[in-house]
């Protein structure tokens, strides 16, 4: 039962944070939408900030699990680092298009000061470690630019959010093969060795 209440709180917080913003959402409104007492929220989360950070990590983990599951199914992909990156890119766009509210949450909060640096580090370096591994592999092979990994990750992050914002604002292009390929090529050119 506790898990159900906790999930109800997370689901409610997600909707309200996206609709009203973090500062425009009260803990009482989250609890009310979840159908629980406000005290129940504080039983699961020490503060609204703790709830936001937990939600961020939880959704980022869901995203990563979805991607890594699909990647493992295609583990024997031929074509090297670029093909792996292209598959990862397309899977990430698919996830975003299938999960619009969660993606809007990421667009709103990924650069927010309300997300702690510890949470951001966990999301970028631990949960998305498969991206780090792919970048390091590409750098060892001389395919990707030899810039610091942290900077490369931030570039990946920014490029991905730019593409997702484009596709969510123009949903008719979200499944257009030419547009999707172009989005990857823009991303790849920003990462490849010269």
C-alpha cells in the first residue's frame, strides 16, 4: 500500500510540476491530487525539493532502462560507434515522443537550480553510463572528438533537448525519417573528430 501512495504522489507531482512549475505547486496540492494526506507526502519525502529530485532520478532511470533494454536486443548491431550512437539517438527520441509529460518535465527541470548537483551527477554519469562508455569508445577509436567527457555529455544533453523540443513543437515531423536522420546528423557532427 505504501508503494501505491508513493507512486500516486510521484504521478501527481509530475503533472503539477509540469503544469504549474515547481514553485507554483504546493505540497498540499500534490497530496490532494494523489488522494492522500499531506503528512503522507512527508512520510515518503523530506521536502518538496527531495520529491522533485527523486522524481527526476526515477524518470531518468526509466528512460535509461528503456534505452538499454532496446540496445541489448540490438547488441549485435553492425557498423560501429556511429551506428550505435544513431540507434541510441533514435531510441531516445522514440521514448520522448511516447512519454510527452515526462519529456516536458526533463525540458523544464534538467537545467533547473532546483535539481541538486548530486542528482544531476547521478543522472548524467551513473544512470546514463552507457553514453559515457560509447563516447569513450569513440574517442579511443579516433571517431569522436577528444574533449573532456563531462563536456561531451553536456553537449549530448543539449543536442538531445534541442531535437526533442523541435519534434514536440512540430509533432508532424516526429516520425518523418528525413527529419529524424537530420537531427542525428546535426548531433553527430557536433561530436565527431575533425
